[in-house]
């Protein structure tokens, strides 16, 4: 099942292509992220009280400095025709990805704490260049709120650690970049 490419996605992709062509060799010669480093992304899905809870649809991915998707780390949604309908509620993820997936990493998750790791590789398995990247966590709940966490990080050979308290149902996001242990 394919969804049409959006105008915004087309503009982002065309701009990214133009910047890549313009940068030429300098981009190809940029040092890659160190293979020994990884980015850990931890976050909590908190359930509001007082009613029957419907688990959210969640997408976690990395974007480059131009806002183009580099790698999808997780896509959690109900694996039914109803779930595919509500997957479109993950507006930014579906806009940046030309097609809906045929298979996903797992069903929607219940409230709790989750940790994902990024090894610095793109969807094709290649190490990406050092530089600026965005960590994106998008969450939407059927008949509930929509949240988007998007934070810019500069990744290279220096470790870093950041925490964000979060408001709403997406809480306690922490980003930790360092040597793989």
C-alpha cells in the first residue's frame, strides 16, 4: 500500500538532493560516525488515569540536518486494518516516509519505560557522516493526544548526555551518546 508523496516531503527530498550534489566531494570525504559509538534513546509512555487506556501508536526515527529520514528505529502500531488507518495519525513519520510498512517491529506498547539504540547507520546499513541529526519520537493515540519530540544533536567522537522532562504522555526522554558497552 503506497501513499502519495506530500508536497513537504517532496520539497525536503529535492532540497536534500540539491545540497548533496552541491556539497560534492566534501560530503563524501566527511568523517563517518565512529563504529564504537551508539546513541541510546530512553523514554516513558505514561498513562493518564480515569478511563480505559488505549495504547498509543509510536514511531522513533533519526533525521539528518536537512530533516530527511535516515533510519527508523521503531514503529509500534496495531497490526490490523484499523491500526493501519490510525498509523496516519503519526503525521510527521508518514509524511517523511513514502510508503506505509508491510511489517513492523511489534504491536503498540503499553505504558512503561523503553530504550532504543542507534548504531550510527542508515537504513541501508552504512555509517553516516559526523554532524547534526534530529532524534524524533512521535506518539498518537486513537481518540487521544498527539505528541512530537524532535531534538537536534551534533554527533561525532565526543560523548554527550541530555534529559528532557516532557509534558503529557511522553515523559522523561533521555539521549545518551557514547561508546558501545
